[in-house]
């Protein structure tokens, strides 16, 4: 009984230390990519950090003055490949005009389609803008799948997202042409 209590106490201490970020690795925050929205406005990026935040995340929105923004949360907690992927994913929401439309309900088919398109554009841009794009996308997928697993996403969702990203990376189309196609479907351009 006493040895169980000691083991439990040590395990609790280790988990508490990890959750308090004392032993988790810290990464350099990368410079944001070039990004402009579907209206030609420059998208600004802002780094935000929280001691309670465990994962890196990004949010595309307009600030209080109406300027297009990407808020970068806890980027110091993820390696370069995932930071790049998140930045390009959030930029894609601006590029495709997602912020000009009402936000669809979470997990609706329309919401999931917007996320898949943003993932696709991110994969295309990683391929186009990086000499080592293939290794970057592999590293980003590894980190993305790990995070999604920890957050208890269903395996089917993780596999579906991975397959979409891999297929997009292989597409014989530029990110610019892909975005133009999306904008045409949304009737932003003729």
C-alpha cells in the first residue's frame, strides 16, 4: 500500500510538472508568412501566450478595428513545421473569404469543408514555398495527429484530415489557382 502511494505521488508530481510546462520543450517562434485576404488587405499576425495553454493554435478573425488578423496562441509549444502549417491554414481562411460570411455551426458539413480547404491550401503553400516541403508536411502531420489524439479526436477524423492534406500536397495545381477556384465557387469572382 505504501509503495503504491509513493508511486502515485511520484506520478502525480511528474504529470503536474509536465502540465505546468516545467519540462515541456520550448521552440523558437517563426516569422509569419506573407498573407493577404481575398480583398487584397494585408493580414497581420499577433503572438499570444498563456501558461494554461498546452497546445499551439491559430485563429483567423478581424480585430476591433476590422483589420484581418491571425492570432497565434502558444507557438513556443510547437516545432517549426506545425507553426508553418497553422499560419498558412489560418491565412487560407482569409484568402478564401471565410471571414466575410457568417461562421457555420461547429462540425457542420459547411464548417468541415472550410477546414478541409484551409488544410489543402496550407499543404499546397508548404510544397511551393519550401525546398524541404515534403519533410515539413510529414513533420507537421506528425505533430497535428499527436495533438488531435491527445484532444480525443476520433481516429477516423484524424485519418481523414491526414489523407486530405497528403492528397492536396500531391495536387497538380498551384495554391493561387486553387484559391481562385474556391473564390469562384463562392461567387466572389467571375
